[in-house]
C-alpha cells in the first residue's frame, strides 16, 4: 500500500468553507471508484492543512495524478493553496 501525504496552507482569499467545499468535491467526484483508491482524509491545525490518501499501489497513485491533471475540481483545489507551501511525499507502508 502507498500513502500520499500533502501539506499546505490556504491561499489568501480562500476561506475555510470554500476550501472544504472543494475538498468534498474532490472526495466525491475525483477519487471514488478509482482503481486502487483505499481512503482519503483531510486535517488541519493552526492554519496548516494535510491530506492523506491511501492507494493500493504506486501505479494507482500515478494514474490518478495523470488522469485528473486537467480536471476543473483539481485545478480549483490546487489554486486554493499557497503554491510555495505545498509539500508532497509518497511512502510505502510496512505491513
């Protein structure tokens, strides 16, 4: 299993409610029924946000990135983040 972790801060002008609406759309429109999608959760503390997504394989995670690159929901979600604050990493689980 592969764990995708992305941390970021919200862009100026993006309020929490707007972002949470985008996050819900990502959760309901982009990832359901994707090959290898297992689970996704979003969390926040003190202005810092993190999204953790579990994928069955690295190939599933890469395919998702490629297949959704031009999606309107994805573009809006990404625009709601401060670009220089985004940190993404992918990890392999140990079990």
